[in-house]
């Protein structure tokens, strides 16, 4: 992607001047040339980071040790800046702190383009960026916090030791959890009271001569409010520029894909094929299928038919867990002939579509099982349909009844419904996994129905490699080359291919 200023000019400038702090408000857009490959890589890796922030924000307390450890590991693993100074050291793997800060800067602006398109996307992006910003700001040393405030024209003074001593009793009385020791050891900021109205309203700070005296642990509230205001305005401005961006045929497919991208493992790997038998499917559906696939399997067994949306979602899932083409044809034929479809009609109307799904007809494309985001964001099921995400598309009362039928405890159902109410559908499914497998922590972030199956089998086998598809999953996780990334060409091709596949699955 090209920006107005040439890369040579940028590289020639002082790195210290360009990214002189590990944290920023992202006030100035990047002014350099980057390749589409770098554009794509930066976007996907920041999206992975924000997805982790979202998952941890629901599953852990935001100030807990578990939250901090997991988020720190993700930030470090994806090579984003954390708390090191620019000139301190080279990062592991030969990536300098400057390169980390450059990546942080550029990737933020790329996702702005993808997430400014609707109100829901903007709300999600702002929330995750705020949580990430809060974590990084809280980790800064006192001098770095002060430097950040001054560099961003937030002229909040730190109160001198002498003034703190004089005001100690009043500071302790007005600020919850502020002891004499903390007053001495930690910073207190002097802020114009109009910049701290939320804290003044809740009576958390001491007021004197038009200034609010803010304890160190509350200053992040003011900075976050400023960050949210700036980012919200910036996203609105970016949205107005979208027509120009969308006219660029290189970027439009990529940006459209990013807003609901799946950034995990590719479950279309052919090595999985033929690893389970048809006799296992009923048992597996009860213990290792996610709720969406369990729902589809039950509907198929009861009605001996699924409409095209259900066949696509369930058929690709079964392919991903290890059903071979021959098994798939036998499975669908045996079930459909129990209903209103005879063998001849199945061979004429449905067999081709099954072979097409396995890449044996048409474009001979190896189609990928649906990710959670695709299931959630696809067309909602209408009457007579069984596809979709039960946590997203089911009425809460019907979902509650379904969970009761599957022996989920009342307290567990309440936890799931709370997550659904907050629109955390994947986390609701992850909670369903934990409740049905009797584990406190699933130990993974759920992004794909086939991931649910693989993790379930791994857990039920006690970590032993009973099923070979688990081996493939582990190898894929160890090899980054197997992680799917939404390139411009691939996302456009995938859209065309799925459209083509849809036509073969239409009912007569």
C-alpha cells in the first residue's frame, strides 16, 4: 500500500523521533510505502492480539495475574511493543523495538479501515483497543507515564513529595484504598477538575483550587477517556473516506474479510480424511461436537433431511473431522433415503454437490469448514433451517431448554446466557465446552467448530493421540505456514468459490 511520503525519507529520519515512546494515541497516520504482504501480515497479527484481549477480558479479571501473564505472552509472541525503551535492546529473533513500534502503529491504522464500516464493528474495535491500551499504560514505569502524558499535551503534573505530605490525610480520606504508605510511594497527579468529571462524580478524588488530585491507579481512567474520544472521532472520519478506499480493488476484498476474519488453523487439510468411521458419528456428536453441529446432527437424524445451509455447514465440518468422500456419500445417502428422497433422486440431485465439496467436481477446490465467525455472521436460519450458531440465532428461552436437555447445570446455563446477552457467542460456546467436559479452563480460545472437536478429543483421550486428526492439528499449530491468512486474492477467491458451492447445494 502506498502513502504519500517515500520510504527512503522515513528511514532516513531519526527512529527515536518517529517512535520515541512505546505507547501512542495513534494521532498521525503512517507515511511510508509498505507491501501488500506486510499490510496483510500486520493486520492479521493485530487482529489475533485483539481477539486475545477480548477473550481474556471475559474469562479473566482484567487486573488479575492470569490476565496479565496471558496477555503479556501474546504481545511478546506477536512482536508488539510492551514496556521496553527504544534504545534498550534488540528484541528476540532479531526484531528491534523500533520495528515493533512501527508494526503497532501501522497495524492499528489498517484495522481502522476494516472496523470503521458499521457501528457494531466500531464499538468492538474501540473496546478492544481500550483494553489493550489500559494494560500497556498500567505497565509503564512512572517516568514513562509522565513522558507519555506530556508528549500528548496532557499537562498533568505529578505532585511533589512535600505537597503529598501536606495533603496526605485529605488524600487518604478522599481516595478509596489509598493508605499513607501508598501516598508516599506512588505518584499523585494534579489534574484540572473538568478533565476528571467521572472521578469527581463518584467522589473518588480530592478537590482543591479547581484541581483534582488523582491517585496513580486512577489516572488511567482519564487517559482512557481521552483515548476513546480521539479514536471514536478518528473512526468516524475514516468511515467517510471509505468510498475512496473501497474503489481500490487490491484492498477492498482484504478489508471486507478482515472484519470477520478467521485467523486460526486451516481445517481443510486432506490428511484428516478417513480417520473416523460412520459408526462413530452418533457417539461423537454427543460428546465432542459443538452445539451447532450437535443441533444439525440431531435434526438430520430426526428429519432425514437438511436444507442447503445446514448441509454446507455440517457437511464441511464432517469432512474436517475426518469423513472421506466415500463415507460422506454413504452417510448422506443412507440418511436421505429414510425420508422423501430415493436413491436415484439423491444421486441426481445431491451426490454431485458432495463430490464438489471434496474438490472432485467443478473447480476442484478443497473447501474449508466454516469458522465460528462465518457461522455467526452468515445468513440467519429461517423456519425449517437448522444451520447457524445456536448462541447467536436461537431465542434465549429455546437455548435454555436445549441446554437443559443436554444436562447443563442451572448455574452453567445462567453463565452461558449472560455471555450470550453480552454478544460473546464464541465465549458462550467455550463455556459450554468447559461445562460439558467438567474443566475449569478450556485452555484455548475457541474460533472454529473443528477446533472444538479436536480439543474435545484431546481432552477425552487424556492427551493421548487416539485419533490421528489430533496429530494433524498439533502439527499445524507448530507450523505457522499452516495458519490461514486472508490474502487479497484468497479472500476474493473464497467468496467466489463459496458462491459457486452454494448453487450446487440449492434444493430443487
